[in-house]
């Protein structure tokens, strides 16, 4: 049986929810930590990531927070037209569990990817990335999105094409070099843009699709590696209030 441990864990959680043994998200966390074979490996503001002992090439992401917009990104990645995009994560399965308290917990089985940083810490400067050119590009893209503030919903109105996005990236890169509060001395030039054109197209599509529903978060921990390929893993910080 494929994903045996995961499937049995989900079945058990659903049974305990029906029996009102699991009532809220703390109960789910306690069950996973104490009673399941899943091993927690990373925790963010909204979600916890677990190892799957019998599936070393996959991880489980548990999203119990109603502010979390990850499911919007995950479902977009799971559409047929995006499943083969090398710059998006492979999401094998989604399970949705509604708890007695009304909270909806979304659980995903996602391909295991590698960190940019060898020690697992978050990249915060372009030089932290194995590919320094990508680091420069990342810093400029992050600066473009930060220019919109917390509300990124104006992205679609202001940046309608990839070409406009690229021009914004170049301007932001030039501005970063002029600043004295960082150690960036190189700019994103046309050769860097050309060598990452597929990535930029994907990132532009992600931002166009999701900036209207949630705040974008392009911090260094939200990009990982599949071999040498950069994968956008979790670009949405939180969804806007409906």
C-alpha cells in the first residue's frame, strides 16, 4: 500500500474526529506528536512539516490555521497545467478535515526538497545562495513585492506583463546596490534574467494568480532546490480577510 503510514494516520484522525476525541488543532498536534509515526522536522507560523518514515522522498505539511493561504497555492500547483512545471512543488495528495470546533485542517503530502543553506537556516542575503546570481535575482524580486507593503493586491494592476516585472526587478536591483545597509555590490543584468527566464515566468504567474487573495512572502526559506532547479515552495504569507 503506497503511503501506508500516512493513509493509516489520516484514517485514524478522521475516526477520532467523528468520535469527538479530536476537537481542535491542539488535539491534532498532540496526536501527531504522540501517537503517529510522523516525525516533525520544521515549524512555521501557520504550518508544521513532518517526515514520513516509509516515504523518504516526501514530507507532510499540516495547515490548521484559518489565516493560512497555502492551500490556494497548493491547489494551483495541483492543476493539470502546472503539475509538470519544474519550478513548482509536486503535491501528491490533499486531505481536508473539519474539526468539531469548525476549524478546517488541510494536510498535504509534498515532495521532499533540499534547503539552499547547508545548515538548514534561512537565506537572508544573495551570497547565502549556492547560485549567487539567483541570490541577486531573489533579492530584487523580494524588494519589488515589499514595495507594495503588506497588501500586494495592487500587483496585477501595476505589473500586467512579465516584461514590466523584469523592468521592476532591474530597477529594484540598482536601488539595492546604492543602499548602504547591505553588502550587495552587483546588479541583476540581462544575462541573469535570461538564464532564469523560466523561473521568472513561473514566479510572475504565481504572483499574478495569488496577489489578489493574499499577501506574498518571498523570504529565503520559501525557495528550495530539486537538484539544481529552484522551486517556489510557499509564496503566500496569509490570505486576505474575505
